[in-house]
C-alpha cells in the first residue's frame, strides 16, 4: 500500500527509480515546510509525485487518504488528464507521512474539510503535464524530430509513423531537467475531467484484496483488546488479570494510560480475556454527567445573550417594530461517527524503529504523537496508510488517541500488536459531535419578511481541543459552532441581527463530524425559514427565492431541485414534500424530501431529490455518489442519531441502540449537478446538512407539527 523509500531528493529534481521516471510536482503557493512565507508567484509546495514505470505502468501517490469518498479515482483523473495516460495502466497508492504531503491550504497533512479535489486541482494537473512534457522531449530526441512534431495519445508519444510508449521513454525522460512551467489543457480538450471514469479502487474492494487496517496480518503479530473505563477519562486504580491470563491464547495483560490491554493470539481470546478482567477505577470528573441535566443547563444559557458571533444594527429596537414574531428552540444530541470499520491500529517496534499500519486522516500528526510516546525522532516512525473503512472525522483526531493507545500497548508489552476496538468500544469511546441548543426569535414586517433576528447557540467547542486548530477561535468564538448561522445568507440580509454563542465545557471529548457545525445549523436555519414562509402565507420555495435573490448559487441549486422534484405538483396520497437549501464547504446543495407518516405515526422517507452546485464537477459520478452517501448519512442523523449519558456512562453501545438507517429505509435518491463554472467546492460533506431539515419540513406539511429536537425517527406524529 505504501512505498517507504525516502523521496526528499526525488521531490526536488526527479530521478530514476526502479528503471522508471519519477516526477515531483509543485504549484504556486506558500511554503509551509518551515512555516515561512514566500512569494506566491515564484515558490511551490512540494507534495505528492507520480512514477512512470518501464512496464508502462503509471503510479500515482496520493497526499490524501481514500476512505470511500472516491479520491483514489478523482485525483488520479487530474494526472491522467494532463499526462494523457492509459487509464488501464494506472496504479494508485497512499503516501506515507511526510513534509511533501502537506495540504496546500491547511499546512498539515490532512484529509478533511471536503477539500481534497479543489486543493489538488492545479497541483495534480501540473504533475501530469510536467511528466508529459518530459516524455515528449525524450521521444523527440529518440525520433530525431522536433518536439512540436510529437503528440501524445493514451500512453504513447507519436511522431508520424514513429511511436514509443511512456515506459520505453521513462528512463531517458528521467535524465532531463524539468521545465519551469508547463501549459495545461483547456476544458475543450478534457477527456476525463468533467466526464468521470471507472473507480480504480472498486475491483480490489469487490474481490477482497483491498487492505484496510482491520485486514493487517503478519507473522508474529498478536491482537490486543482494550478495557476502557465505563466513565470516560477515569484511571485504573488496580486490576486483577488472573482469570484473563487463564484464557487459552492470552499472552499478556498490560496497563496503559487509557486502561488495560489484553494481548492474545487472536481477537476472540483477547476479547474473552478482556471480559474476565477485574478492574477498579478512579472515576473522572464526568462521573456525574447527565444528558438531561446538560440539556436543562443549555436551555437556561440559551435564554441569555452570548458572545457576539455576528451582529448588525439594533436587533432589540427592530424587534419592537415587528408585526409578527416567530420563536423557536432546538436541541441536538451528541453523535458518534460509527464508521463501519471500528478503530484499529497495528504497531511494531523493533531495532529503534516503529512501524504503524492504520487508517489515518492526519498521518503526520499521528506520526509525531507516536514518536513522542516512544521518545523517538519522527523519522524513526513509519506510517503505513491503508484504506479507511469510513472516517467522517473520527480518524482525524488531533490527540491521535487510538494511535497513542496502540503504541503504548506495543511499548509496554514489547510485542508486535494489532489493537482492535469492538463496536461497543467505538460507540462509547468519545470524540463525539457536540450537543447543542439553539434559541431564535425572528421579527417579521407586514409582508412577512424578516427585519430582526436574535439567535443564541449553546454548545462545546471542537476547535478548543483540536491542537493547532485552536488558533481558529477568535474573540471566544469557535467558527465551527456558528457556521451556517453567523454567515447564513438569510442572516446576512436581515438589517438588524445578533448571533450569540455560549461555549461550554464538560470533559467529554468532542470532534468534527461529517459536515461539522452544519449538522445542526442547517437544520435550524432551514426549518426556521420554512416556518417564516408558513407564517407569511407563502410557498416555501417562492419565499426562499425572495430571500436568496442576491445569492445566485443558492438560487441555482434551489431552482434546479424544484424543477426536478416537480415542486408544487400532486404527490401520491399521503405523501408530502419539504425543501431545504444550504451552503457548506464551498458547495450549494438543495434537497426536496418526500415523506409519509405510517400507521404507527412514524416518518417514512420515500424519496430525496438533490441538486448541487460544486463548481466544476471533476468526477460527476463521484459527486453523485457522495450526495447519495451524504443523504443516507443525513437520514440516519435525523431519524436515529443520539448519544446520551447517565452518571457519566454512555447508554448506547452498538447498532441496536445507536441506530443507523437500514437498507430498507434508504429513500430513492436523484442527484442533479448544476452546470457551473464558479469556484470549486467539496462534495464529501455538503450532502448531509439539508437532509434533516428537508425531512422535517415535509413532516410539517404532513402533520402541521414542527420537529425541533433530533432525532425524531421514533416520535409518534399521530399522538
């Protein structure tokens, strides 16, 4: 899955590697290798590379991690486009941890923020173009013709009747100096970009040869299962491993900072050994934590003005002039990421070196954390990135919690181990989407349009515990707590408004979650606007069109989804539509949800029509797949997602009580892509935010009831 040869020199000037052509590639930007700013038009940030083999293979190394979002294919399309490569000859691998693979915008090695495609659009194309220029130059010398007489086609350089494959030319091309600049193909010449390609990771995932962290198997490797405290953050006072060590296959029991690990020949022996442990815990400060009490506290805080996140005019004076007012309170619980592949990490420490195999969204952060535990230099730790069986942010942990835990087990035991969390460990392991309460009051004029908006948000800060990302907090405002409200186009156009934030602390670790703050803010804003439309006696789509008249990209998505969903036309008896439109991660997504209420009073989602303006859709098939994925994810969040605590104990444990949407609950999904040349956004997360409010608005159309507390899948709407 990874190549561990040092690439530092290769990345500087290119070199022969295994008889092939290595291309380093760079784009104009800011050097973050040392944190020093340089001229944007003369310097480049080295990152990933490609290699053309003598066997005509084209190897692309990704600076980002494939976790189901399709970048294994989409990023490779960018190189293939400019290289004019034979798609059947392309092979892809993850990069190791290292400076050359830092994110072009964030400055650290990370896969997140729905940023992969737009951040690499120029860099990966530049890589392919540079390789093609060198191969053409080598062919021209070989053929004895000028470069202008040569053209490329599907992995070949052709000049008249003379032909040479990229593999034939790779060794000669590797000796040539790279050009300072290369032309890039225009849209009219694209054969991959905007048209899509077969997924390169699909065959391996279908035939079972794809390697995920859970698939790691090596001679001499043992399996470790952790006993974590029932109350997060508690510490071991004492433990008795007598019965655990009596389990056949158990090889060792060791204590680490987060609990006690049982190490065995295989998972089942380690699991049985873990269950046989007797542990006395020293409870942490959250032993008295209770979700019901937290909600009451948040509601009380929501009645007071928080720190200003956005403000304009005099909201109190404007509110006093309102003809009508709408007031609402919303609550959102903690959410677990629950990726299908539970947390795992394989660690081998030997001869002053540490090797780690895991699915990581932040390789360098994990590498540095492991080195710190071991007292090693970072170069003594080798990170092998494998396929991620889902991440949603959980594998981008600034504390590197599960990597540190696995390294401690290997260090304290002296053994080569694969640490495996059970599903229960994963659900109860913390690092949740924070819980939130919103309270809003909106004043309307005689035409039913908002003239005053007073909005308070209460919840934990994600960035406060996110290492270097804490610098994003300005004047006490974590932007991820208020995004989607403070910068909402609705809020922006209200002449008098105030958005306040109360940031709480609980001791429960929280983390970014798929679409981060937009998971709750979109639900609030889009159901509120729907309520304003109803109060004004106006159609929800037409009302939004009026409010969004200065926001063409919102409108483009809204208009397309209304057209494709046949908004306003008759539906099957007992079926009702709801609409929502929201921008996140630079993309604009509108959805219409079609629902009914079953005999038990429970909501059934039949269909979701989606429209997205993400700028240029490099891989339309990938965009559609991500919208489908995001909608299914959003359905699960809206209907079932909820983590609750009582006396510090997480009450949920597995998919029987932390439900996700079943296959039978998956709606029919239609995805339509706005033909756009605007700035490119992401697709991995933006499909999630509009789903819950579209469903909630459809439920209102069906029942006249506003759903302001998630989840609502088990609420009897006929009661």
